[in-house]
C-alpha cells in the first residue's frame, strides 16, 4: 500500500456578488500559442516569464498537458490515467481531453500576459472536446499563474478559472456515456509529487458539471466576486544554491501510473506547505488484489470512495 495525504480543511473564502464576472480571463497573451488538435499531447517546456518556488524547487518554465494540467518537472505525454500524483503539478481539470476533431480554435492555448499589473502565465482550454473525437459537449477552463514577487521572491498565486463544464469523462472511463458518468471522472487539485490535494468531488461523476448547482465548478466559490474562480496563494521563498530546478529534462521523469512506488525518487515536500484559498483533502490509494487501485478521498468529517479503477 502507498499513502498520499495532505492538509484537510484549508479555508475557502466566499464572497457575495450580484452579477458575477466571467471567470476565464480573456487576456490575448494567454491564447498566443496553440498546441493544435491533440489527444494526450503536451507542450515542451514553455516560459512562465518569471520565477516561482513550488514545493522546494525553483522554476521559470512549465509543461502544459492537453488533459488539463500543468507539470513543473517534465513533459508527460501519455494515455490518460486516473492520477499522476508523483508529479509536481496543477490539475485545473484533469480529464480525458481530445481536440483532434477541432480545426484549431477549441484547442489548448497558452502564453504570457499581466494580471492586475503583475506578470502572469495562462493556459486556456477554450471549448475542448473529449475522447474519442467528441465535440457534442465542450468544456472551457483555464489555469493562471501570477507573479507575486512583490510579497517575496518565488511567491505566486494560482487561479483555476471555469467557464463551461458539460463533460467529465472520455470513452475510456468505465460507464461514461456521452462524456458523463464515467469512472474516473475529472479531478481538480494540485500535487507536490508526494502529497495530493484534491477538491471534494474529484473522481465523482456529476460533481463538477454545470448541471450540479451545489458543487458544479462554475457555481462557486465566487472569490473576489467572480463565480467559477478558485485562487491559491503559494508563499515559499526561492531555494538558494546549485540545486535550482528551473529546467528538469525527461531523464528525471517519474513513472506516471497510479500505484507506482514514490518513496525513493519523489522529492520531499516543503515544510510548511503553501497557504491556499481553496479546499484540500486527504487522499489514500491502496493496491487491490486484482491489480487495480482504489482511491479514497477523505473530506474533513467523512470519507467517500471516489474511484476504483483497474490498471491498464
């Protein structure tokens, strides 16, 4: 058995607002580059435009994966799997994105711009379809990293922004029908390479869809008066010395399969962890006798089985 855990019960700040603004930022810079039609593809390392410190390492570049996540250490172009928890990553909407049926407008875009006068990097999925080659339902979401060196070297904010979430799973997910109801379903959160912090509802069919007024991503938490925007503050200072990890190549990439051992090769998470205006929960993964992996999400006062998937 291997165990992944993180702080539970981090604060969510709610703001009341009358007419909510659009969560997905329309900055032209955030759509300057285009991955093009892709299934499980990834960018090579792309510049953030500033330096950040994420769980004990410094970065000026990231890799953006078509399946709705940003990794810090290496490019991972692989088949969609339930989780890639042994990667330092930000999972804005980790799901089975497939844009091969799109002419190029509803495909992954990224680039550099500014937010409130601060340098920022954004990756935008502007109406993306799901596996295999489906465009009957499309999702729009975005991750933005904002330089906050005004508060300390290496400090940054992360926004998860959601416009429309109509599908949650692809044809490979057991039980998925027209992009809905599959296992695994979409996962949202972040990982330091050892511990994963996931939104409640991750992996649970129907939890994040627009049609769910209680837990649909577009319906909350209205941070800063904007529905569908979730903000995290990372406040770890730059790590000095030659161990600077601004660029890490594929040679150091970890195995991306759930159930792989991480004890020997994964980095030790920074202490203390970053503060976050969001929600973090404990995740436990257990190998099963049939070779599968059962993942349990523990919220503050309850536990819920969210995912049981046979390894491919």
